[in-house]
C-alpha cells in the first residue's frame, strides 16, 4: 500500500508539469484524478482533523448542487468540481505518511514545470514578449488551461478565462516550500535561488496581480522575521541585502524590458485606469458580482441557507430578475472564496470555509523556526487576501492539490521533528 501511495503522490507532485485530459467540452481531468478516484475508498477512512472540515465543506456544496439539478438546469462541470474537491482530500494523508517524499521535492518540480511551460508555450506559436494581456491563450499561466483532446489528438484550451492566479499562487507556494527546505538545510543554495528565479519568471509572464500580492506578503514575512524581535526593530544586514538584491534585479528588468512584460503591462493598465476613471474594470465587475449576489439573497432568502450549488447556469437563472432591475455589470461567479462558499453551499458551507482557514493559521503559526514561521504566515496572509477579494483559486484543482500536499508535508515535519500536532 505504501508503494501505491508513493506512486499517487509522485503523480500528484508532477501535476504542474502536465496538461489535462479532455473528454468533453465541459469535462477535463488530470491523470492524478483517475488514481485518486480508484484509491479514494481505501484512504478516506484515515483520521485527520482537516479531513472532516473539508468533507463538510464539499458535502454542503455537493448537496446544494444536487438540489439545483432537481429544480434547475444540470451542469456536468459543476458536478465534476464537487467530485474533484472531495477526492483530493486524502492527498494530505498520503503526503504526511510518505517516507520517500517531502516538500524539498517541490522546488525541483517548480523549476521543471516552469521550463516545460515556456517550451510548450513556444511550441504552440506564442511569444513571451509584446504579449496581448487580454488574450488568455497568449499568457503563460501554466498547463492547467491546456487539455489533450483524445478524440482529435491535439491540445486545446478550455474555457474563456485565464488560470493566472492558480498558476501564480502555485509558484509562490512551491517557492515557500523551497525556502523552508533551505532554512532546514534540506536543499542547496543553488536550488533555492533557482526556485526564486523560476517563480519571478513565471509571475512576470502571467498577469496575476493576486499572486504578486502573495509574493510580496511572503517577502514581507521574511523581512519582519529578520527585523523585529521582542517588539523592537533590529537591522539584519543579510536580510536587507537579500531584499535589496531582489528589488534591484526586478527594478532593472522592469525599467529595461517592462513594456514587454505581461505582468508589468497589467500593473500599468491598472494604474492608468484608476487615474483616468477612478476605477478598474475587473474590480468593478467583482464589486458588481458581490452586489448582485447580495440582492439575490433578498429575493431568494432560501439561498442563504441552501446556496445555489456549484451550478453557474442555475445561478444565472436565479439572479436574472435582479440583473434586469439593476443593470449592473458583473462576472457570472462572485469572485471571493467566502462569498462563493455562501453562494455554492449556503451558510453552513461558509462556516466550514472559515473553520478551514482557522485550521491553516493554527498549523502555520505553530512552526517553531522563526523565519520559516513568518514566511508561512506571509503566505497565509497573501492567500487569505486573494481569497477575500480576488477569487477562489485556493480550491482550483492545481493549486488545491499542491496546497493539500504541502500541508501534509508540513504536518509530517511538525509531528516527526518537533512533536507538534496542530492538524
């Protein structure tokens, strides 16, 4: 059984290097998901605290989704997302019981995934310079948007949106794993620096402002860990030098090549939008989505308790009257993890979503090594900020799976090395 678990974990770790497999226009899966479906009955009976919270969270969404199929349109993609959310949960257990793999393998896979991403992008005829930031296919946001279509024997892009925040947040997560491994002297400095380079390169070639915020929070955590002790500011020359070198390198790249870098183009667009009109389109659409959802609860009070389900067609139908009355521009899904939790599964689902983040904070803040703990808390704050205001990348298959693996690895280290059990 251990060898099978290690195989599942290896395939899961390599998922950022893989495209999905497309069966229909709505349904596409990673190879790891096939293995998880097969292994799920044998693993789900294992006990660990976060399993109950995640099962309850996805259970609420699945129940609401099934109800939506009864009184509304059926969306297969929504049903598949519920299944994916549940079958990924045992990755925590597989990771923390593995004796063969730990988070020191994540930076290697990050570097490999970055190289594969660039090569694959070029093979599809796209460039990394002078990119049209409004062309989702032209942006290098990982392979999770690409699927291998079995029937046509070709690679296709599914969906109209991008996966920039998913890919970007994964890169920052893997970089944090690299940082922890380096602090624990599990990897060499060259591999650590290479992982930071891969992360910054990946973020530069995508347009994820959310992931950029997470990156800033992580570096801020490192800076604070080296500068503040017992409530006093202390100058740590190594920390300042490290931050200074990063800032100088990024500044030089932006000044010299900024107009050709996708992320810089998006930042520039954001600044210009606020200067010209006092607002930014994507943010306005998000605020519009939150407004529409709030008004829809007044019209459909039952949705506060039951939710609309993971069913975008049903949600669009239920809010149609509100949209017609308000004439508000909005995105079809309320882009906030917590509002989506309420929208998809009702108030009980939202409670478990909050509980999930509480568990994560208890886990991260329990790490005994100061610098690593502050890095983890920086990661937590960045991901929480994005989940509040940007979207639900934290439960999107690629990031969701890698995050659960990281949690499992972290739990294993806390228990085996420090005898700390916070999850």
